[in-house]
C-alpha cells in the first residue's frame, strides 16, 4: 500500500472516530452520572474507561471551566469521594489480613483524601482568628551568646 493510500485510510478512520467518538457537547445527564460515580469512590480515570458514552478527561475539564454549575457539582462530588475514602481507611484498618498491604492501602487512601479535602483531612492545621495576630520573637545571635557565656564564667 502506498503512503498516500495509507494516509487516506487513516484520515477516513479518524473522521469516522470523530463522528462516532466520545461526546463533547455538555449534557447534564452525563455530568450527573460522572459526579454520582465520583461520590461513590470511583476515580475519574476508571469512570471514563468503563463507558464509551462518556467524554474523555480533556472534555470534562473543559466542561468544568465553562459550566459553573457543573464545577460546583463536581467539587461536591470530590468532597464526598474524600469522605468515602476516609470511611475506607477505617474499614481497611480493621479488615486487612496483611499488615504491610493494609498499611499501604490506608496510606494511599489518606493521601488521596487529604488532597481532595485538605481542610478536612489534611495534616496542616490552620488557625483562624477574629483579629489580626502578630507574633514577634528574636533569635539570639552567636555574638550575644558568646558575651553571655563570658559573663557567666566571671
């Protein structure tokens, strides 16, 4: 087969894929399905891979930028997914028969939950105050320490 014939076949194949490919037009029904499955703990990668009628990751991210209501719904689904992962941590810690594998699973779930909902599951503690709070301290310099030591010796 010649190169021009191969490229013609490839372009026809690509055109057919574009016509019969994954959807790119926003659909609230599809958005609902994606968010429902996310909130039940499925990853976006798994959701997309399991269903040909769902758009690819790039399209979903495009929808998130263009549709504020979907972005809010998606954020809520991710928060629920973090809660689901937190519950899995408890289940895994009680049910794992292999301590090493159980620890690995728990650590992975903790990490995922802390990234999805850092205020709720993150390790960083933030303190909010009603009024501005100023902390001031001075670190001693090496010279001051030496002078103090000389005074103590005398």
